[in-house]
């Protein structure tokens, strides 16, 4: 099942897509806080606008340098422990929403990532119970102002600006999905930039949930973005960035400068 958040011209709605269906079954409420119950309405996928499938109530937890080759391309060796940072919920946008390049940066990079959506309060979760706190999986782009990241010495401004966290196109809820070995790619204007598999992660997705929950209490709707493969690079106004995670879908966003 794929959980979608969408608009048919009015307020945001929630729905479910089964397998490869193009018909959305409307839901009565937010599946994070309400039972999954059909509303009785049906919608054609092509006739609605998909929104970010979740707006975190609390936080987006980012993981830096979780692929060894990416750590090396950034000028260092892989860390012995995960590098953890936060992005505000105001950074979140959905499919086809524009990534707005900030006027104070001249070097903004794409970072394709697998994302984890948390469904319940979680603290100090042991690895064997991690699946109990995960709603599902989606795609994310950890857009980063690389010049500000270097200059500031910490990552808040570089990774937290408005529109710096595209998420979508939906949340995949599928116990058969082998998240430990999924292909993650990024294309800019159709040209392949990043291509690796989650099996290359230094810390696996479920290990990250357990680790992060030892630092922060995770709340329903929190998102963990799990790190990006090597191949990050600049994006410019007028381009389009496509992040694809195998078994989940494609998250596509145009780039603009205002």
C-alpha cells in the first residue's frame, strides 16, 4: 500500500493506492493519528496534486556521511559513529514543488536519500522492535547549500532553509520491501548523478532508527533521512531533480531562484 497526501483543489486529503493502481481510495483522516478507514470517495491519481506525504509535527533527523564513498568525496574518511543533524519542518516540500535556491548561496547540491516515516512515539527502541515504530518509507532530497556548510562550520543554515527537504511522492507501506538493499539514484535533467544501493550504508536503516531513538524521542510523523550516496553535485535554476528509490517511486522537483 502507498499512502498519499493530496489536494483536489481544496484542503489536503489522505488516501491509499494499492499496488500499481492509479485510483486513490480516500481516507477519513490522517493515518498517523486515525484508523485507516475509507471515506467512500475515489480519486484519479492524474487528476489530483500530490503533496508531501507527511509534514513532520516535530523534526526531520538527518544522517550525514552514511555512505563511505560520499564521506570520501567530502574530503574525509567515514565516521566511526553516524553524523546526526536536524532540519525544520518548514524545509519540507512535496512532489513538483520548486526547490528555491537561497540568495545567500551560490553552490547548492542535491542529495538523494531513502527516508523513514515514524508512526508512534519511540525512545530507546531495540533493533528487534524497530519495525513496530515505522509507518513506511519514502524518497527525500537533502538539498544542501554547500558553500554555507563549509563556511559556517555547522549545518543549520546549509541544510535547514525553506524548500531544502523535498519528500515524496508517497509513503510505501510494504513488509516485503527489502530496505537493506534498494537502489538509490539522482538524475538532474535526466542525467544520472548518483547511483548506489542501501546495502552500501555504514549503518542500516533499522539500525539508524534504533540509534536516533537513543538520542531523541521520536514522535508520530517524524522523518529520518538516511544519508546520501556519492555523486552529489550542484543544481541550478531551470533544472529538474529526480530522486528515485527502488520499490518506492520517483520524487521530482524543479529548481528556481527568486
